[in-house]
């Protein structure tokens, strides 16, 4: 963040918010803390000088290292093959990775990923999961989704030019030249879609390599797509999906946001219906909990995997049990490595060349999720009514989602706003060094613009931080993306092997690793 945007002290911020609200009483401090992934636990592997000798040995047919979505999908695939003798070793106390959920004063809220687009036919494995969970069923020959889990309207709104407008594409008062650029970009997206390379999960990477040699921003520049409103929106979309802006991600990634899903529909264009989304108060934590529920004590949290070694007789996996403070050795016939590649390259003994190469070149985006508990709903500015996803034009953050949006109670009460921020790779040190109040104040500075009463209604704050939340699809990364170096005894399953991080990729890679 530039010097011109440095935050003032908490008192000055709240005094300004109070003045905007026409109030003078002092705003009480809301209690808060960090939550979610433990930075200290995550750095144990990095800081450990030498691993202690194992104090105990255990056996399992299969060890899954990592219980994010890929690891959970692998466990599900094993169970579907009637393989029950397996164990998941997870760094944190609960499964889910970036899809964990939380609770704040009795209200469920997300700690990371907060929605799943209704999957297309390429994501058959995800469709089967949704059928298994009762979210999707065939009625009179057509597939239908349980409306209780589909995001209710209104879905999105943007605070632009002092008012709320429907959707996130800036529209209020924009001129003919801006609308012309919207139409031109829509044509580019449609042309890209016709090539057949944009799929989820991605199975036609060779068709995307022509868009891998430059940034999305450079690609837009070459086509004269320079309108400020269009460029803000496209940059927001990149930051929202990949944790980095259009000047960082590859052109294929910027197009992928639209071409692999719902297209780009400017005002007045046909087929402009919004993409259907599945969402829950706890975000994708709902899916993670459903995947973890059948596992029982096979899901072992608080396990820092230190070493994975393929031997002639099988696999050795050494893990530090954080609670017992001892190293345990697991002897297994096979292992599924569902860890980020930067971790896998450290712990896999004699790491194969493709793993080391991918770990060396993968860049990761840091991420912040601040859950803000409010004692009452916020007052609203003019324009579009309250929506599930709410974004402030021009802000450094990514806006907020409302945890109680799916609640059908006609008398609204307390709620939780989940504010998202992708502060950029240069801010990774801030995640470790800044107190939780730093991120609270950044959230308040952004959201008090459309909601001056926010500080007065804030009762508690919970901040989740991810130093390496997701791999960033930078130019050249797709061209150099290797296939996982699977062996007869070891399989690799993590979204990093797809080159970008979304639920569908992680789940499909985990499902296929377990099914093999």
C-alpha cells in the first residue's frame, strides 16, 4: 500500500466514521483475535533444525498427507473403493484447508472460500459429490439443485459513484465509449470460448499456451481495452480469483475467469443471467465438513508432516504430533501427497525433479479474511438493496459477503460480514508481523465509506491470515507446468498441480489420486 493510503490510528478512523454517521459518542473497542490457520504451527517445518527420532510406529495401508479439499477427496475415493485402512495427517486441528468455516457468536461464517459455482459437465467428479450430498438430483429428466443451497438474489452489488448498483460491472453514468469497450471485451471472451480450451477442471492446457506468454494487462493493452471502469473490474476479478491483479497473472488466467464459466455479459447483451452459485453461511466449510464427517479418527489433526520417504518395502511418513510433542512414524503401502508443492518439496525425501521445479517457480498469494460480527444490520445508502456479495469500487480489499444472506427469517438481527483482502506478495511479512487490529482497521476504512454506522455496530472481530493461500498463474507457469511425478506407491494431489487454485481442480485431482 502506498504512503498516501497509510491508515491513521484507530481513534482517528472511528472519529471520522462517527462524523459521517452524524454521531459524536465514542465508539467502544470491539474484542478480536487471529483465527484459523496457525502461522506458528505452519513454520515449525521451516524452523526445525533437525527432526527428532520417531518415538512410536504406526501402520496404515494408505497415508494421505494433507486434509485440504484434495486430501478429503482422496479419502472419499478410497472409501468408495472399500479401502478403509487409511489415515489423513493434517497440520491444523480441522480439515478443509482454504475451505474451513468458523463461527462468531453463534453465527456460522467462512474462513476462506465461500462459494462453489454450479459445475459444468467437465467437472463430473464434483457433480457426483453434489449428488451424493443431496444437492443435485434428476427431476423429470433434468438436473435440479436444491434451492436452499443456491445463493439467493440479490447476489452482487457495487458501491459506485455514491450509490449501490446491481452487479459488479460499473454502470451508473458510464459513457458510450465505456459501453463500447464492454461489448468489445465480450466479443474477445466469446472468441476465446469457441476455441474449446477453457474448461473446469482444465483438461486442454495445450490450447491455452498462446495466452501464457504475457500478462492479462498487456494482452488488454494490445487490444486497446483501456477503459478505466473495465480495467478496474477485470483487475478486481483477477484479485478475487487468483489473489493477484491483471498486471501479474497470465492472459489465459484473466480470460479463464469468464471463458471457462459464464462468459462476459455487458449491459443489454443476450444471455446475461448470472451464474448460479452454491453457498452456505460457513462458505465451502460446509463441503469440507461433509467430506470429513465420515472419517472419524482416521482424520488426525495437529500433525506436522516432516518426512515422506519411498522405500523398497513401502512408504515411511514421519509426523510431529503437536499435542503429544513427539514424532510418530507411519508405515504404509502407499501415500497420497496432498500438500502444497512448497511443502511437499521440503518433506518428500529425494524429491523428484518435477516437484522441485514446480515448487521453485510457484508464486503464492497471501490472503486475509476478517469476520466482523454486528449487533444489528447496517443502514444502507441509496440504490440496490442488500446483497450477498458487496464490493466498493476502487478499494484495495475485495468487499464482503453476508453470512446470514441465506437466512429466511423476516426479522433481521445480528449478522457477520466476511471481508476479503488479497494484499499482494509484498505484504506477506505484514501477515506475520502486524497485529489483528491492523486488518480490522483496513476493513473498517474500506467498509465505513458505504456504511458509516459499521464501527458503532461492531461487537467482535476474527481475522484469518494465509501467507501462501493460493498459487498465482503468472506468465509462463502454464507452459512449464509438469505432470505430477506419480509412482506405483506415491501419488500427488493438490491444486498447485493445476497451476491455479479452485475447488473443482483440488477435488478432481484428489478424487483421481484416490481412485487409482
